[in-house]
């Protein structure tokens, strides 16, 4: 798997977090001055697909829930990404 250089990823990550107002797109937690940790999720799960349309902002808790199958494609989170 080819990953982008860390400095490029960090710049893209910042762009994604800013574009979503530093808010988790599932639960709404966060905000610019929040201590909630936010992560960037690849919607199609392909870590080489770093198109902005394939990236979203999730808090650590929701990101874990997505990866463990607790938030599924039937949830309102995935509906909002369509």
C-alpha cells in the first residue's frame, strides 16, 4: 500500500477537519476548541483514495464504532454521506 508522505497527510487532515468545523459527522461532538479527538475516515475504506469526497471527520469513539461494525451503512451517518 502506498501512503502519502506524513506532511501531506497532516495538511489534508487539517483541511478535512476545518471543512467539517472540527465536528464529528456522526454524533456532532467536537468543535475548534474541544478536547475531543477527531480522526479522518476513508468512507470507501481505501486508504489510497484520498479524494476529499472520500474523507470525513469522526471522533475517536464513532470512528471505532464504524470499524467495529456498530455504525453500519444503514445508519443516518452513512445516509448523510450519499
